[in-house]
């Protein structure tokens, strides 16, 4: 939509966004300079102020979802790949996890938990304040975040109490800055203290500045473009190489072993180093483990 259409249609945006968040619509790129990442100090604390931006021209939603898997196999190799379930296709890790869960053995269920899908959201943001990296201030970036921050977005869009007015945090005129507050709690990043500020127009509603920002937002569709996902057979080969033949053979059927053996000869030229795993997930949170694997077990 055009900038003028964006302005005219903003009153109906909250209901559309809330409805979309309840559905399972679904390229992870390391070292992508379009991605903004928070900086934390030695104690694990960090602070920045962001403004979530509206959907760009031609896109329906201001966020996109995808899932990935990240784990180290008994071979010492890492499996860090986007899940084909993000684009509504069968994924070999999900299939193997389902089989592990269905054995009924506690040790297999624990393996499945360790290898579960991790949920990521991606939105465009304007960096309002970033004292650790002031060169980022005033620029548009892609920002990856997890369920915790998405929950905070949903909380302001559909408040639980009568005295609270719904706020569309992606709106230029009636949205609000997001104060990202990071703490280190029990070894993990914690975002509980993060919050939205009082709603206020971005740039005091200066339409020249708003349109300039709007013209800089990135397309989100690449994150759900099948062209940016590896094929099922490539992922299956990678899984086989990461887990090793012995472990795979103990959990998958003979037919599946034959399928794997037909592709395992091809070398993997994109093995992932330990360094690649340092920031392999946003926030460290993901969809609820038990509900996810219960669904797998019943499929």
C-alpha cells in the first residue's frame, strides 16, 4: 500500500494484526548487516529504545514468523537450519523428533526437547536509542525476537483490563516506543522488564520524516520464500551426518534408512562452526515444548 493508504487504513490495523497473530503463518542470515542485535555488558545487561515499523508496501503484516533447529550431534557437528515447517512442509527433524517422542522412553523425549523447533519473529524497527552503538540511532533495521517480546506486543494490542486502550505498536501516529531491557537471569537473557512507552507519534507526526522511514523498510517475504530454504533431502542428509548412522538407525525405519543412504554420500560444504551458534536464537525462548511434541505424537 502507499504511504497515504497506510495513514487512512491505520484505524483497522489492530484487529487485523491480532487475528493474524493467532494463526500459524510462518533465511536466517548470520552476519547480515540489516539485522540489529542488542549489545549487553559484562553482567549481561542491555538497554535500547526501538520503534516497531508498519508493514512495507505490498506486505500484509509487520512481522513474519519462522522456525529453526539448533543442536549439536554426537558426532560433534552442529545442525543449525531453518525448519521446513515454516513454509508448511514436512521437515526431517520434526519427523525424527516425533518418532523419539512416541517411543515413550524418557531419554528419547529429552533428546526431542533438546532438538525442538525454535520460534523467531522478524520485524522492521527504527533504532531510537542505542547508547552502546550510537551509530545505529535513526536507522531502520530488521530485528529478530522471540515469543517473550511478541507476547508484549500482543498485550498492548489486546489489553486485558477495561481502563487500557488498545495500541498498535506498529503505527506511526498512535504507536509507542519499545524500551528493550535485558537482564541475565539464571544464565539466560531475560526480557521481562521490557515495556512500551506512552503512545506518541513518531517524529511528532512529521509526514516527510515518516515517509522517508517508510521507504526504507525491508521486505519480510524472504523469510517465508521457499527459495531460501534447503530441500527436504538436503536437510535429511545433514541430519544424518550430524547425528551419525548409529543413532539414526536406532530410531528411524528401514525404509527411511534406505532413503538417507541414497543421499549421504554427497559432501556437506556448509558445515556450521561453533562460532555460528553464539547467537543462533533470539531470546532463548520458543513455543511450548509439551504442546508442540504432544501435537507431533498425535500426528
